[in-house]
């Protein structure tokens, strides 16, 4: 995608061929800047502090983090230590574990004699794969938008929550990829962007990237979605996911579940768009089994923004001294999910639906 007309990804190998550059998402939309990751500690820190965020991007950053770690210590113990350090950064997005397991398995193969080179190669491959996967999700998901337009003959209104666009992946994104593909093909589409408290990924990141791409959009306070659905102003909801069970329960940014409930009550189709690397095939009951990240209270009691004079400041918005809780994700049960948009097509949100697209993960009879 583009920022100010310049094509960019969210993560890339720097010109020195060793360090890694990422877009610093803690400063968007007010400042477009990059951060250089030169060590395992830098990569772990970037994920933990949300300089990079979004399930697919967390996975690819972890892969590059392991490559950086190999320059420091390429022994078996070095791999285990790096995997543990990176896996501990954020608990919900399973793409992190998926990427680390894949890297560790490849690096410990007996035929690998240069672990540093192999790690950089595989991390780059995973970044390219993520782009192709998200693009395929976009192609499949765009059929829903096109069909809605053919049915109604008017602009299709898509509601999304949090940021599951290209900033959450290497490029294209998951939930927003169908929007970009449809928009680029000339299908009139408008996006309702949930602001997504407490960190405002919708208002800050989704609105930024849609604006950069010229996609019509409107930011909504988080509590407004139900109201606009009741008034027929949403044709479909598309969200991303950080972990989806084999049975189709979808964990995504806190507040997603409430949107799915409102969608069901109003007959609005509710889709989750995600790559296979987001599916945790070991899990069945998302509410009971998916670990939900609990973040610090300061994200709820304080807000960061830009003053009219251009300074970026953080202000307290809550009554001083009141405690705050901050669960970062919630689980939308499969029964509320109309379908799951993947790189292989759109599946029913059920064990059978997902297994039909990914038979290699179906339990053997
Ligand atoms: O806490 P974040 O910003 O990492 O949460 C991101 C989300 O919840 C996204 O919707 C999800 O990772 C899907 S990203 C394509």
C-alpha cells in the first residue's frame, strides 16, 4: 500500500542487510516514522509496546526477531531462549507462536549449516507469503461486497472494528483486504470505522490507511454501531482475528463480540477475515480456552492525541485514582459468525466448514 503516494510495507530488511525496519505505529496517524530493530530485545520490545501490532504482523516481526537473535547466538539454546522471549510478548495472537514454531523447526534441521542466513531467508519468505495470503483473502472477501452491490445497486457499507488492514499485516491486511480489492475494482464501498477504545486503532490506524488509499469512510464512536445497524446503514461487518478455534470461535479486539450481537439482532451478515495461521487447531471452546491479554489500566484512564499546535500529548480522562480493567480481546462464538474469509475461500464458522477448506488439519477418522 502507500503512504503519501510512496509504496511501503509495514516491515522490511534494512539496506545494511542485517537490521529490520518497521513503521512505528505508536506515532500514527500524527507522525509517519520508522523504527530500526537491531536485536532480539528490540524485536520483542516492538511487539510488546505495540510499535508493531496486528496478528499477521506480530508473526512476521517475531520471525525477523529470531533472525536477529541468530546473529547473537545461533546455538540450540539460543533458539529456545529467543523463542521463549518472543512468545512471551503478547499472549492472544496465535500467529506469533505459529511463526516461531515454523522458524525453530526449519532452523534446527540437520542440513542447515548457516542458521543466520537460513533465518533471514525464511523470515523474508514468510513476509512475502503474508502479502500473497492477504491478497487472496481480499479476492475472496471482495465477492461479498460485489454481491451486495449487485443486490442493492448502491454503495456498500462495511463496518469494521479495530485495525485489520495493511498496518496489521505486511500489506493488504485481512478484514480490509476485501475492501481494497473491491474499491480498486470500482465497486462503490464505504467503511464505518469503529474508533476502538481504549487504544483507538480504528480512529488512528484504520481511518489513516483508508484515507491514504482514498476509500470513503466514517469514524464512529464504539457505541454507535448498534444504532446504525438498526437503521439499515450497514450491509455487512468484516473484522479480523487474533486467534480462531477449529470450531470457528473468533477472538478479536475487545468490543467485537458486541458488534456481532448487534449484527445478529439486525440481520446483518458478520464475517471474520483471517489467514490459516490465525487458526488454533488445538482449541474448540474459544471463550474457555483462548488466553485474553490483560493490558495496563493507563490505556483506559489516559488518551494520547495531537494538540492544535501539533504537539503529541497524553491526558488523563478518568477520575484520578479510580481503578480500570483492560481486557484487550474478546471472543465471538461461532454461532454469531456468518462465515470466515480465508486465503482458500469462505468457510462456514464451524469445525466442518474450516476442515473442508483445510483438510490437512481435519481430525483423522
Ligand atoms: O491489539 P492489536 O492492535 O494488536 O489488535 C489487533 C486486532 O485485534 C486485529 O483485529 C487482529 O489482529 C487482526 S489483524 C489482521
